[in-house]
C-alpha cells in the first residue's frame, strides 16, 4: 500500500508540474487555451497572472515530491499537508472557476490522501 500511495502522490506532483508548464510557459498557446477554455485576448491579458498561478502549482508539486522522498515522520506530514492543500485549492477552483477542476485536482488529491493515511 505504501508504494501505491507514493506513486499516486508522485503522479499528482507530475500533474502539477504539467499545470505549471501550461500556466507559466504555454499560457498563450493553443494547448493551454484549450485546457483552460480561454481566448487569445484573455490569455494575452492574463499572462502574468497565469504565470503566478503556475508558480504556486510548482510549489505544490515540490512539496509532494518532498513528501514522497522524505523519511517519516516528515515525509508523511508533508504528503498529508500538500495533498490537503491540493484538495482545498481544487475545491476553491471548482467553486469559482470550473467544475472540471474538482475532478482533475480535488478527487485525485483525496484519493492520494486516503492511500497515504491507509499506508501509515
């Protein structure tokens, strides 16, 4: 169970690195605009804001990787903390931006959290 939990945590970290890339580097391109449902004009106007959001996603990814590689009790605590952060951010995003975020971000984080807690 511990290996599965760690793999899920790392997959969630990879997802957040991908979001970082979309928001920080590809925001005005067709892939990011399709993923976030934005227009060329909106993407151009919000490029700096998106880069800031991307940076935060990078922090989430870094914390998840840290939790996955650190020994317990720190590794366990970091995994729990950052998975809760991802779940809360996803819930807020689903409530304020797009319901899709609930399934892309919150549900995987809650599954990961359940696995981490079960493995502990």
